[in-house]
C-alpha cells in the first residue's frame, strides 16, 4: 500500500451479544498477513471490549493499534472523536493495512457510513465492507426480527398502530446495511433454527446477501477483508428505517455501570444475572468479576438470560480486585436500585 492509497476499513456491526468481539479476536490472531488496527465503539461510560481485545494483542495487531471510543456513537462525534482516532491510527509506524471498527451493539450502521463522507477523511479511507453478525438462536426465536407478513397485515388493518419495536429496527438496519451476514452460534440454534433464521433474514434484506454460519468467530479472513465494497458510495442500496430523519436517536436505550464486590463463586453471580435479565428485561450484561480464592479475573458476557463466563487473565500486581459490569436495557427498564440490589452491589451515593 502506498501513502496515496485509501486505507480500507471494515465495519463490524450486530446486535448485543452476537459475537463481534469474538470475531475480531479471531481476525487479530489470524489476520491473513495484514497489519490490523481496531476501533471499539462502546455503549456506556466504561469500555469492556477494548480491554478484552488488548489482552490478546499480537505483533500484527499490537495494543497501541487498539483504540476505544466509549460513551458515544462514532457518527455523532465525528469531529471530536472519530477523525482524530482515524488520524492517530494512520500516523502509526508502521501504518496499519486495514482498520476494523466494532460498533456498539445498539448502533445504526448507516449513519456511521455517512461519517466517512466527511472531507477530512473521505480522501484517506474507504469502507471496504460492512459485516453484520446475527445470533442464530435469537433470530430464530423472533426476538430481534418481526414476522413481516403479520406486521404488514396489522398495518393494513390499522395504519395508526406502530408494530415495530426499537430492537427490531436496530436489527433490520444492521442487516440491511451489510455486505455479508455472519450467522453466529449455529450450534445453539440447531439445523432447524439456522434455517428459520436464514429465512427471516432473507425476508428483511432488499438485495441478495451471503449468509455464512460462524462458530466462535472462526472464519477465513479472506472472506471478510478485501471486499472493496466502497460502502460510503453505495448508500442507496442500504435502506434504513431512519433514512427520512436528519438525526438518529439513542434515547431508546440506556446503560449503567455496577461495581461488584468480590464474589463467593461464579454460580451465584450467574444466577443473579439470569434472574435480573429474566425479571427486568435486561438486554445485555458484560464485564468482569473477582472470585474469592481465584487468581484469575472472571470475564462475564450475558445476552438476556443466557450467560457465558470464563477466566481470562490474572489480576495484575497492585490491581484492585474489583468487579465491574455494564448493564444495558431499554431506557424504561433501567432501574439502578433494582439492578444493584439484584447483583448484590451497593449503589454509589449521589454527590452532595
């Protein structure tokens, strides 16, 4: 790549817990000969995914190539955050061959593509492709994709009723903007679930798209990198529910950070998370915990009431054994008192 060539960027989108971080970890470890850089755009005040990725940095994607933008949608902070971040990555020596952007699970990808039209960066970078991840089991269960025929029939009967939910709109916008859709966790969905998920996705997209089953983020990087889609020049082919709006809203969702005391055992914490998600419509919980007697940090990833956990790294010398979870839900379901109580954590006192 010469200095005059546009630097390719791959946008990786997908609903909460679809497996974006796992996919990027896989690409970092198997980059296909490319020197990668990563931008992680978190929803919430405290980033978790960036810390996870930095813990598995390798020479082809060292820690300094992994930058995090927390508590803000990239496309809403173009001048203040996005352009300086891109410029910082392009100034690295050696220069990255390819940038991966992991969007927030709540992000609408199309406004992000519009950010690439800013004069300061349009001549320097191009969107090589948009990769959308979809949880096969969740899609098959109809959690993030509506029954299109039923919704159309209801609308025909009563145009005044809005049968779309914010979650379904996010999901539909993500897959409609994609160049490739990765159907993750196919083992949990089973063959029938995978087939149903593929049918639901096909009903939502306006153009033929490849849908690939991926387990644990394992995929040949040649499939994802080097698409040369120039997505920033192909906006009309990527319809969005929000095309008629000058702005997009993030008010449907909210997040809080919970500082956890040391836990007696993982099972108790998992049970608490499962109960919280089930009883209070929590969409996503992610973070880490300290377990009594264990030298390793416990990484926690929950999608609804489905919780996965593993020890990811030792606690560092001098590092406080303090757990921290980011809890994400629709705005009306975020009740800090309820959430802290369910997780056995004291709620911080308000500043006097």
